[in-house]
């Protein structure tokens, strides 16, 4: 028999911890980690204490999904928090942490739901993880955030909804994407930021971090290709949900550029749909490699051409080229600041794209330290 969780019962759970954290994103990440989430989950999302969805809870849903994806959790698509805002947002019974039919929603064994309960000047967040086949509660996590900050999130969501209704100014299929590519160098206990620019050098052991967000659902493929023929897949499971920050390799992680005296090329590709069969792409690249066509920066135009051909197999565009260098890239008004688990910080002006296809590449020579 499916169990029902009540807010009053959870509030009295022995040993529960409420933290005074004002940063919403950090608090939700903390709560998600407390639950020890499985590889796959159906995320029903947030409701207010009255069981209704509103702009504020929709904003919390986006942050929750971002946190789950950053932790490597596979979220059931098109259900609950992962569904468009006008779908799967029915009212729950007031005071309940799970809807009455929760065991029938989605196909994952684990179900995650949440309630945001206001007690000014705070909003208390209650998350519950349940086992769908047995109806057992697996765990709960609780925290609190600033009511003023949640109100701000609600206003932003309402404004965005209004913009979407008013505007079909841009082409319906175009992507609006914000991309950040940053790197750092560690000398003993000292960490400093280094710039990633086309044609400039980095040092062996420098570390790369990527984060991005799109305003439309799309597919993304990203990889590092070395001039000696080795490649590192950064994003191979293409599906990306709109308005969620995606981190590569994860929110606090970095990819080390460990081989010296070679050129690393980062390719970041985004489109409404990308062909998951990349066999032909890599067969052609391996043929060029075996012919000795790549030597550091030599042969990059051939590599670009193969990547363009791969994109054109699934995206109907008249012309397509790889964005290299800084020319023509639009930047946000303000730089973003990223704080990592070890306390180090990096900042980035970011790159803004609005087009059907985003094809970005940066090549850099790695020098010996």
C-alpha cells in the first residue's frame, strides 16, 4: 500500500538538521547529497504547502533538476519536474509531501518529491525519497532558504513566462546558449586561473572546466581531441534540458590536460538534434590520423571539416562553420564567479550564442612544466 508523507511528521523526525543557508542552489545541492540518490529517479518536483505549484516552485524545480544532473543522476524525462511547466503540475493534497498517485508516476524505482513551506522570513524545504515498488520511505532531507530570495526566483520565472508568451521574435528552433570555458593551474597549494584562448599555450597538468545553460531543450556533444590521435569524451549522452546549468566533468570537477607537446582541441557542439551514431566521423578522422595529416596545429582545418560534415548529416543548414577565436562572440554584461569545493574561485565573461547550431572549438598547445 503506497505510503503518504505528512509535513508535520517530517518536521518532528529525530535528528533532522535545518541549516541556515541563504544560497538556494547550494542548499538544494546539499539536500540532494544528503539523500544519497540512486543512478535513476523520477523527480516529482516542488509544491507549496497548500499542494499547489506556482512560479516560485517552478524555479525550485529547475534548481533541483540542475542539482540532480550535476550529481550524475538520470532523471525520468517529461515527468514531474522534468515536464514542461504547463504539464504534470496538478495540485497535491494540502500538507502532503507526495501526491496520492505517486507510485504510478514515471518508471524509475525511486521517486523524489519536495515541499516548500513558508514561515517568514524563511522557507523550509522538505525533500523525500521513496521506493515506488514497495511504497517505503527511503529518506528525507530538510533545509531552509531566504523567503526574499525565493520571491525573487518566483518573479524571475514569471517574467520569463511573460517573455515567452510575448515573443516569437527569434526563430523557434534557434538555441540561446551561455557557455563558459575556464582553466586553472595548481602550483603546490597555490591555484590560479589561466586563460583558454585559440592558439595560445597552456602547461602540462592545467585543468579545464566547462559549464553551460540553454533556454531550449537540445542535444550537446563535447570532446577533447589530441593531435596525437587520442580523444576524451566530455559529453556523450546528448540530452540537455532547458534552463539547467550543466557542468563538465561535474560542478566542482576538472579535466586535466596531462600530455605535453601536443595540441588539445576542445569541440563543443549543440543543436536541437545530433546524430548519436558518430562512427563515420571517427572513421574519417582516424584515416586522416593514419595518413599523418595532424601535427600539433597542422591539420585542424581537416578536423573542423569532418566535424561540420557530421553536423550537417542531421541539421539542415545552408552553411556551417566552426567558431574559433574571439571575433564575433557576444558576451554577457557581467562576469560570473565560480567557487569550487577546495575554496578556489574562477571567473568568466562567458560566451552567448543564438543560432540553430552552436559549434565552438578551441585549440591550445600544452607545454612541459
